[in-house]
């Protein structure tokens, strides 16, 4: 009953803050679809899309767990995003 109130999709508003969204290859559709909906709403609100990155070989949990080990793809994506946002 609290899902909508907790969902970022229901709180989208115009912002100048750069945003990064990720979707993983093995995310189930019920997790991936809202990310695309969030991207669409952010695009409408801001007049520009957020950065959206597809992480091959990962799922909804493994993308976070791979920050630090040899497979550092999620950390690299985040670091590149932050470098661009801060420059």
C-alpha cells in the first residue's frame, strides 16, 4: 500500500542535477521497466534525458556487489558519470 509513496517515479520534478540510471541484463522486467518509466518522466520534466547505462552480465544485486572486486564495471560507470557531472 506504500509502494507509490516510496517510488521515485511519483516524485519526479525538474532539476538541474545530473542523474545516472542503470539497468542490468538480468534484471527481471518488474524491476527494469520502472527504470525506463523513470527515465521517460525525468526526460519530460527536465527537457533532457538522464544518463542511462545497461550493465551486461549483471542483475539487480550484482551491479552493487561488483564495486570493488575485479569486475568493477558498475564503479567505473559511476566514476565516469561523476567526472562528467563535475566538469
